[in-house]
C-alpha cells in the first residue's frame, strides 16, 4: 500500500502531466518500480543562450519529502554560474534553505528554469563560469550557447542577445567585482581551482608568484600538469 509521501508524489506527477503544455515542465519516474528517482526536463527559455535546448534534471526524493527538498542535478551539461560544469550540481536557495513543504516538484523545476534567465554570479556553484560572466559577459553568452547547441540540442541562433548578461555583470555588487580583481593580477577562476582543493586564496597567489606563473593579462588559462604539481606541492609545504 502506498504511503502519504508516495501518494503526494503521484498526485504531483499527475498534475504535471495534465498541465505540462502550459507550464513547459515535465517529470516522470526514472524507474517504473520507484518514486524515489525521477527525471524532469524543460526547454531553455527564450531570449537566452539556452533557448530551445532540452535540459534534463535528475531528481532524488528521500523518505522525508516534502519536508526536505528534492535533490536536483543537471544531467545535461550546461555553462552557467550556478551549475557545476563538471557535475551538474545546482546552487539554488529554493533547493536548500528556502524550501517549504508547500512547494512541489513543479515549482522546484520552474525555479531551476528561471535560473537560466536570471543567473546569480554573486553566489556561484562554478567559480570559473561566474568569473567569465563578470569579466567577459559576451564571451560567456557565446560559450553558453555553444554548450546549449552541443549538449542540449538547441538550434543555433544567428544573433545572441547579450544585454541581459552585460547588465548582470555591471550590476554585480562591488564586493564581488573586487573579489574577481584582487588576486594579484591572476584570473579569479585560475585561483579558485586551487581554492576548491582547500587552499586559501592569498597562499595560492603567493605560490603562483613564487613559480613565476604567467598572469596572462588577467585571463583564465590551463596550467600544465608540471605547474599544477609545483604549486600544489608548495601549498602542501613540500617545497
């Protein structure tokens, strides 16, 4: 016999089936025998570099749903500051501290889709992508669209609207813009690749300077394996 949690999930999925044409939000069980694993999907909103791409979201529901939020993760690769370009992890308050039991799978997916229209580089999941949006919004839009075409099957747009993202970069709090600029001339994303390993920003910058790592005019680039090894060793106190 199904419990109240399962009945709620089935009701939510039924409601989605009935109104999917109006909301554009879809969800269904990932496996026929379980309601703990779902897949949701929607198409990228218009007037964004993601327009027309199909984005699939993995959804995990534990036994305490709806009192705990669904765990959501992009299955489709996406270039977005609030989604990890490597794992698909999502940084969104609705799925964390701002979750309420009155919300549903549908409202959670709507919030994720809205994030594609209104990214928040001030609270990034992917520091490299956020840095690109803040420093080079036009380059960000081009990259986001290339990923949408390649990974989400979006139709190629002959002309991309960058105004929204130019405005986001200009309106970012000054503290965020300073954070991007205060790494002794190094690109913030380059520094943050070591910060995610657990090292402090200032120590990373000191190690880069120690080995004479090129600042590359503040632009991000990939270090060689040897350079990464040297910098990491110094941060660990081995040099």
